């Protein structure tokens, strides 16, 4: 199956409010349209997650961040440009996304994907997608496709073929929270 066909099928599922299982630049993840609350609610049910931590969203380009963040500290651009590995930034206040994507206090976690597949998918889809580990809440994250629980695999609407997975590191991204006055807090290295 060609990449274009896989991307077309994935977009079709996302537009219908479906949940996908897909390789990212970090680990295999569960995803959905980050602007569709019904899809996010289904994703939470699949993960058996009912907390208010919010989710990471993936965008294809740094230029998309202002569409989903109220105030972007200048240092965010430097961190994105200088990071040598996948980096998720947590901003104080998000906008234009499904309510359950935000953290407790309205924060939003965003990563500019480094995956060619994810970049093409998001660029063509035209909206950010949720990126959360392909596991039941509280369980260890899967380092590869084979480690994903069958309950997760059978609970999604589309599984991106494994042949696309050429860039996953098997490790989650670093996470840095950005605050006012150029404050930073490292959440995960």
C-alpha cells in the first residue's frame, strides 16, 4: 500500500470522528481529530481515562501553533528550533480545540511532529491530531507495535500499517511547560 493511500484512508477515518492507531516520531499512539469532542471522548473511553490531564496534540509546522495557543512566549520558538529530539511544549492557555484536550487549567501541550508520515497526514488533514500512548491509562507505554495491548488494537477504527513506522524512537517526547516571564519547568526529560 502506498503512503498516499494510507494517508487518504487515515484522513477519511479522522473526518468521520474515528480513532486511529499510528506511529509517531516517538512511540505508537492513539489519535483523533483534536477539534472533535466526540472523538476525544471515545478516545478517553478506549484508554479508560477519566482524568483532566489533557492530551498532547501534534501539528505539522510551528506556524500552526498560534491557531491553538492564546499567548506564546518568545522562547518557545527557540526551543522548537534548537531541540534535537521530539519536544512537547505546554502552554498556559489553549484555544480552538475540543474541551477535553486541554489540561486542568486550560493548558495545552503541543508537539511539532518530526515524523514524515505525521507531517503529511496533519498537513493534508488540515487540523491537529491528538497523540497519546497506545495503552490503557496507568499501564506502561508500548515501545513498539507488538507491545500494544490487543484491547487497544481492536478498539480503534483504523490501524496504520506497520510498514509506515520508520521513525518511532520507542521513547516518549521530552515535555517542557512554559510560563509567564520566560519561566520553564521540565516535566519529562
